[in-house]
């Protein structure tokens, strides 16, 4: 089954920022589905759906509520609809306004990112039964309407919200609605149970939640911090996920500000009793710590190997042998840095920008020529899984080192620029140097240099990407690397590299 990233990469040309925002929406939308008692579908505009020339929008993600029966028993991801089949989605995409709602069973909400509408979120609910809604249903739907308006305005979800606790409470775990003064308008039965587990002996309705929570939490510093976050949510501050210990109970608390049209209408507080879950998690944390310790030891061993190679190079009188050992030191150090990052990570993912920024000073330090060459980075490389991060780091360091050592005359000053551009489909990186340019008759495919042989193998086999080297406009050389991020077949990409692509060895 295709994931959201795969579908966006195959059928859209959305920017990396837009893709990240859609990922955040999908990361948060279970809450909206539960509060709406509705199925959620995420649609994006596309003109690249094979066999559907009249296609207008494509469903790229689906979410079912846990609080109501689903409307769509079938999987809608991958479905394509035209304007005639689903006019509300097209209308919302074009007018940039919410279409439907006000009691309707279907509502289309434009998803805004900055100044652009990048998709449409539909809420499809079962026809309303002929009975008065309960207090819980009224509170849920009012909050869902506020969140939908915030999505259409681009103010929810936000990229700065803290996500340091992986397990976030859901609406069904415990739901509390606060007014603009921080008093409880409605508290669900599960929320009351969680607070009773924390030691509350009375009701919550009408009480100041920050004060009540502060009085229950055991640690005075934690109690004050959580109370401050609850109050801050009323003024529009970013939501927080917090863990509270009270009288032997452990409760997750999440605050979420409600500010449709830029005006505070209160806040949502979600609570979840995780006392038993925390006990089981301790065993998993022990295993995670073991894995990180393994990465740490691998890093230490690689650093020891690098140190031994460095010592050996100092004893050699042959200049060519010293250069070869220095290059080995750099390569081993690159891999060691990846394992160092993994030893501090809990999700086996690597921030490539941090790795490259740490490697650049090392490359400058061990460079055998041109100490006056500077290396700068522009754009964001982003986060990669561990299995792809290692070959990608190796490729980037080899290309930068190659530019530093072969792109400039001895003693001349210059700049090597790493420019990254990440979209839904590709990571494009250009290593540009403003040096003397390519040697006459050089061919990338025929180069026998070890560095470029390593690069060609890693790019084609490990990354399934493409590499091109060619003269840069205005002088110097560009090494252009393209790495696919989606599942779309990129076999044709390599053939798209110009036959005249060249580089130094």
C-alpha cells in the first residue's frame, strides 16, 4: 500500500514545506476525526494519474473515527474523482473556503500552508440520528469546527509544537473543554476518571483547571510548569504534551489552543491515564538503551580505527601512501559520525544537515591542499533513515573533498558550496566550486579515481539516484546529485544525465 509520502512524490510537485505540513495534518487528524464523529479524507490536486485524463483530485490519506461508525468501509486512498463526482472538493480547492458544514453530513476544508492551499480535507459523517445530541457530542463537534477553521487558515497544526512524548492522548482517553478564562466547560467521564486517579475528590465542571491540576501533582516544579502551560494555551501558545505523576498515577496531558480567525475561544485539554503502560514501557526503554549502546560502541571502535590510521600515516615517508590513509581516515570518520547520531536517536533517523556541518571542519582539517578553500551549505538536506543516511553522507563527503583537492590551483582561495533542494519526490544537491573547471577530455564514467568509483557505486546501488558533473555557468564545476524520496521508478533518471557530464578524479 502506498504511503502519503509515496503518493505525493508520484503525483504532485509540492514543495518540501508543503509535504511537511500535510504530514503534520495527518499526524494530528485522528483527534479531528474523533471530535467530528466523521471519516477524514485528504485530497490533493493532480494531473498525473495514469488512465484518468479527467482526474482532478486524488485521495492520498484516510482516517476513520474511533467514536462513530465509519462511512467508508472500503479503502479510499488512491481514489481519483472529477469535479462532477465530488464538486465540493474542487470548489473548496478553487475558492479556498470551507464548503458544506452547518449540519451537513459532508464538509470540505481547504488545507492552507502559508499563502497557498495545498489540499482539501473532507469530513464525512453518518446522517444525524433523530435524537437530541448529548453534552459530549456538542462539546466534541464545537471543538472540531474550531480546528477545521484553523486548518483552513493555516494555523493548525504548527511546526513548533513540542512532540517529546510519543504517545499522545486521544479524545476518547479524556477530553476537557476550557473557556477563555481557563474554567472547565465540559469534562468527559474518562477525563474525570483520570483526575480521580490523580486524587481529585470533587467534580471538574466550572473549576479553574490549572489550579486544580497544580494541587494534585506531586512534584512542585512539574505542577507549576503544567499549570503554566494550561494557562498559556488560552493565550494562543503552542500546544504541549506533558507527563504528570500524582499519588502513584501517571497521566499524559496535552493542551491545544483554539484560535479560529485569530481569536481565542478557549482550549482543549486531553488526558490519558498511562500508569500501567508506563510499567511496560520501562522494559522497552531498556532495549532501546541497549541498541543505542551498540551504536555508541561501534562509533568508538571506528574512531579507534581512524586514530590508528592517522598514526600510521604520520610514520610513512611516501606522500601517496599518506594521502590514501588520510582519505581512509575521512571515510571511517564519516561512518563513525552516523553511528554517533544513531546512539543519541530513538527512531533510527538521522538529521543530515547536522552530520554535514560536523564533517566539514574535519575535511578542512585533514585536507592535504588548499587550506584557503571555504565550504558553505545552503538549503536543508533533511532527515533520512539510517540505512540511507550512511551512503548519502559518504557520497557528499567524497564530492566535497574531490572539489577541494582537485578544483583549485595550489594555494588559491575559493569556495565549495553545498546547495540542497528537497521536494516531495527528490533531494537535489549541487556541489559547486568556483575553481579552474574540468580538465580537458575528462569522463566521469571512465574515471579510475577511487573516490569517484565509490561515489558511482553508492549513488547507483545504494541510493538508486543519479550523478552528473559538468562545467558551471560562470566558471568552476557543478556536481549534481539527485536522490529519489518516493517509490516512483527512477530508472530513467540516470539516463537523463547528459552524456557529456564530467568531473575530476
